C-alpha cells in the first residue's frame, strides 16, 4: 500500500513538472513575439520620421521659394516706386518752369491816396504798377505798418477777406485797401506820418507818406485793417 501511494505521488509530481515547463515555454514564445513586434516598431517610427523629414525639407524648399518671390515682389515694387517718383519729378519740373513768379518790390511803382467814401469811413488805396518786363503775381496780403509822429510804428491787422488771384502783365496795376473808422472829434490819439508797405511775398519795404486829406483814425492803430490785393480791371 505504501509503495502504491509513493508511486502515485511521484506520478502526480511528474505531471505537475511537465505542466510548469510547458507554461514556461509558452511565456517565452509570447515574450519573444512581443520583443519582435517592439523591435519592428522603431523601424516604422524611423520610416515615419524619415517621411516627416522629407516633408519638412520639401516645405522648407517651398518656403524658401516663397520668400524669394516676396523679395522679388518687393524689388519690383521698389522699382515701380522709383519710376513713379521720376514721373512726378518730371511733372513737377514742368509745372515749376511755367510758374509766374511774385512781383519784386523793385519792379513796382507804389503810391497811396485817400479814397474815403464818406466822412465816417476812412479808406486809403495803395496802387502797385508792374513796371518790370515780365508778368508777375501780386496775389495775397501786403504787409503794412503805420509810422506815428512819435517815431513808433505799428503793424496793421488783416481784414476778413480771402486773397484773389492778382496777375500783373507789364504796365498792369493792382490795388489794396487800408480801412478804418474816422474820428471827427479832433481828439484822435494817433498822428500817422508814413505807411511802410511790403508787397505780398516780398521782404523789401517802401515808405509812403500818409495821404494828404485822409481822415483821423478813430481808436488805435489796432483798429485799422488791410485787405488783399486785386486788379483794377
């Protein structure tokens, strides 16, 4: 009986050993298979990486081409701008060559006269005749100062008017007005003796005598106004 039990136990142990061995072999196969799959994965990854690098290189090449195209576009634009500027410069030159220059003080015969329309409104007309040999422009406001008997001079303010184009051919005349209110009281605080006149857009001044017969100025010299030139025609 003992011999039979020992034999039976030995048989069971042998079966168990064989079973464990078989399991171990299967596990090894799975591990080997997984290892093989894992080793093949980097190959696919490398391929994908290589493909990505190719795509990146292609994209970079395209980008470089685009950048070059942009640079060419900028160059063309710059060239076009230069052409436009050149055309504008030529046009400007043509316009400048045909422009009428402003009248010079030395080319103008200037005179002042009383032109008051009544006993309340004072007005002095200053006439400028072009005695030069070319056409010139007298457009704009002249500069006028009034010199007083105390040897001081006061600049005259501009009146509320817009300049008119005043072009003078040789022999033509332009006029501008000096306006003020007349003081009939005989107690005027001003004693004008001269007019200091500078034609429009000029720097040279002429001195004219205050017109004989012009009414006394009411108020101060700041109340006198000068108006822009206009032609007499």
